[in-house]
C-alpha cells in the first residue's frame, strides 16, 4: 500500500463461508492509525468470498511507513461473529512529491473559500 494513493483493495478469503452474513467490515491498524471499512463489497459467487474496497487519499496519508495489520470481521443474521487471521501489509512512501503538495494546496484553497 502506498501513501497518498487511492488503492482498490481485493481480499480473497480461503476457508471462509459467508452464509447468512449480514455485516462485514475490514480493520486496518497501526500504532497511530485506525481505519475501519464498513462499506466493503462482498462477492460470494465464486469458490471463495472476495472482499473489495477502496481507500481514500486521506486514509493512506494517515498511515505510517512500515507494517499495518489488516483483518476482516463479519456478523451473521444469527448474531454469530467471525474473523480472519490477522495479516500484515507493507506501507511505502510515494516518491511523487507533487501528489502531496497538490493535496495540501487543495486543502488550503478550500479553507480560504476560493
């Protein structure tokens, strides 16, 4: 995962069934950052469930360089809860400084009422 980008993330969950699942959310954690995705798309039409979601530039900008933990959780209509094992994703920096400066300029412009 790269800071200051808007990645579309796809997670294929092997060994998991989502029969009767009503709610799915994805948690990404670091020491200083917490992201909870509650609007992920779930596709159960294949052999394994597939979860997809997109992070915002603001969310990836808030991640520190290094490792982040990621986990999928779900709740069924019978109020049963499940979770995947915790996986690790690497967060790297963006070499294009223009991405960061453009975002900063936009925030300043919006703050000035222009």
